[in-house]
């Protein structure tokens, strides 16, 4: 397949949380490639909305280190899988409300 354009590594946008590099596509979507793919020597990013592909020009020494995810460990330990940040925040808020209600109930039941 043909390559739409050659792009310098420095021109890509990087999301350290997802470890995904992106670059705007003329169709309005974004070319994407993972940090892991780059470490594996892949240099072609694809657009999920059209047939265009770009070649990324980079040296491995320019890449950030590949983060080791602990998803597997958390699944084995808890059996619930990994919770996303929003679920964690909601759970913490619920615990705060429960603690507050417990304190109110305890105070109202205290005999003076």
C-alpha cells in the first residue's frame, strides 16, 4: 500500500496515559500508533476512518520507555478487573457519603 506522507516523530501528539501517538488526518480523524508498536519497529500509522497511512520517521532512542501495566496483576488479585478513573472517583464519593451518614447516625444515637 502507498504512504500518504512521511512524518517526523517530533510532529506527533502523545498521550502518556494511553501510550498512543496521533497525527491529524485530512479526513478529519487522526492517524494512530501505539508506543508499543513503535518499540516493536512498526513505523506505519493508520487512520481508522479512511485508507490513508503515514510513515513515521524516528529513532528508538527518541522513544519514551514503555510502561509496564499492572492490569494483569490487579485482575488476579481482586478478580474484578481494572476500574477506570471515573469509577474509582464515584466509589470514593460514595464511601465519603457513607462515612458522613454513619457519623451523623452515631451522633444522633449518642445519649447525653
